[in-house]
C-alpha cells in the first residue's frame, strides 16, 4: 500500500485535525465487475467536480495491477508541473493485492491496509472516491461494503446489463439477479446490520448514443423494471465522446478545459459533455452539495 499526497491538496489545509480524526469521510465507490465500463474516467471526473465544489478529496485505487485511476492522477501531476502549478490534485492511495499465500492472511493484510487508508484520508478529506477493479476481488468487496454511495457505470448494451440481471431475450422479462447485483445486495445488508447505514446505489448508463435507437429504448424499459427489484437509481451518464480518451494521457477532465488550455481546443461537444457531468452530480444528490453541484 502507498499513500501519497501527489500535489496541492484540495480544500482548507488549516482545518482541525482533532475533529477530522473522529469522523470518516463520505465514501463513493465506483464498482462494476466488467472491464471497460468507464469506472476510472467517471471516478476522475467526480473527483475534480467535488474539488470544484470546494471539497477536500482523497482517491483510493483498489486495482493494484492495472492502476488506471492511479495513472490518471499521475498524468495530472505531470501536466500540473509543466503547465498549471495550481491545478488541484487529490490525495492518492493505491492498495496492492497481498502476496501472502494463505487466503486468510492475505485478506487480513488487505483489510488492515484498507482500513488504515480510510482512517488516514479521513483526517484531511471530506470525500473519498474509490475505484475498484473490473473483477471480483476481496479489496473490491471491502470498498463496496464501506461505501455511502456505489456508482456502477455500464455501457448501454445488453451485454453489460447481464452483469446485473438475467433477462429473457424475447419477452424482456427479468428472470433474476446476476452475481454483481447479489454482491451489492450482500454489501448493503451487512452495512445495514453493522451500523444501520443504508448504502445508496446508482446505475450510470455510459457511452450513450445520441441516436434514439431501438436498443437504447429497450435498455431504458428494462432498467425501469429492474431498478425497484434490485434497489438502484438510474443516473444520466456520459455520451460516447472521443474527448474522454484524449484527456486521460494529460490527466485532465472536462472541468479543467478552458480557452487557454494548451493543445486542447474547446468545442460545443465539450460544452455538452460538461453538462452531462453537471447532470450526473445533481442526480447523485451528495450530502450538503445539492446547490453546489449546479455551480461549476
């Protein structure tokens, strides 16, 4: 495990350490047991949006192998050093899988590292955003169970929907929950029993087409039926835009782009994408930030 303050922390550095030690930051976990759903991109945009709203933000990357969120933040650090020294950077912790041979020892070590990281980040952060790997791991389950809010980005296709539920291909009837839905259900149940906290679950439709396609309407209908049975809310997601892939190497988000940003020219697509992020933050309805989410 590594816990590194990558650059200038967001928020007020003079807040009371004694008060912070007694509380835990609000935790948002990006989760989906399928790769390529946009978890890291979404996580980074939420992080920067929170910082734009004056929140002190920490980030935890639970994918110790791929480390997409870690690399995104490291790219941001390099960009800041060359182009924009005052660019806000979240505190970053990357938690690697344990090398212990026995499963019980490995899980005990991973839990210890995870709990320690939450405590340390909570001392100086208002929010902690967790990016989990695209498969079922013990650290991923820790992140889900500790979250106040779980956000599950899915590509707008029935291939990704299979992660949540079995659906009859002819009738559209929902036959039952899939493995990931069951894992989230277990996380929510254990959290409620442990400390009576109700974990909010938001499903975010990602890479949406601008066309009113038949598949898009079928997805909407199926999710509307599935939401009350599985217990998630549906949030507006991000459209299929090249800009998201272009921003990763420089560590920027849509909120960072201005007319003065080197080598990136703003256009109407960027403006529309920024509105998508604003709509998402409004839908998340984060505690104490209802009005602030409309300000960036």
